[in-house]
């Protein structure tokens, strides 16, 4: 019997020195890990969606940039045509016809091509802002993923090591990851 009491004293001494009652502690830690795992899945999904938005935005910007270059080429051609008509006119009768044709090219540039050029530049600027916004969101989601992953690891180790401070550290890092996830989701 005295040996049994020595073992009990030894176990009680270790509980007071940092070891915890495993069943309740393990349930608490497992719940924390499960919540962080669910948040990690959400952060991963949102991160992937942000990447898709970046790719789509870059594709749209590239397409708009090509249309802008095409429009600028049309402006150059129309302007060159107007100049050529003025220069190559032969005599007063040809000069009058050339001036009318050149004026038509210049009106097309002024009324059609220049406004289209301005609109395309604005569209490219909007696409750049869209891409930058989703790049920022993606970074926040990636950082949230890291925080949640580290929190899961620390909390899992806490279960094995039976150390509450590890669980608290894991939960704290998980909270940081969660805050980054919320900030990313609320970033408009």
C-alpha cells in the first residue's frame, strides 16, 4: 500500500507542476483545433477566389490594353491619311477635295477615336485598381492561413505535451489568423 500512495503523490505532484487532466484538456484543445481548421478551410477558399479575381483582372486589362493599342494605331493612320491628303493634293480643285477628306479624318479622330482612347485608358486604370485590391486581399488570406496553420500545430502539440501555455499560444496565433481573415473579407 505505501508504494501505491507514493505513485499517487508523484502523479499529484506532476499535475501541480504543469501537467493537466488529459480528458477535459484534450477535448478543449481538440475543439480549438477543429475551429481553426474550419477557419483555415475558409481562408484557403477565399485565397483561391482572390487569385482567380487577380488572373481575370489581368486578362481583362491585357485585352483592354490590346484594344487601346489598336485604337491608337487607328488614330495614327487617320491622322497620317489627313496629312497625306493635304500634302499630295494637286491644284486648287484637288486641294479642296483633299481638305474635305482630311477634315473628315480629323473629325473621326476627334469624335470617335480620341474618346474611345480615353475610355480605354480609364478601363485599364480601373482594371489595375481591381487587380491591386485582390492582390491585397490574397496577401491577407495567405497570412491568415499561416496564422491558422501555426495555431493548429501549437494546439496539437499542446495535446501531446499536456501544456496549457502551448494551447494558449496556439489559440492566440489562431486569433491573429482569424483577424487577418476577417480584415481580408471586409476589405472593400
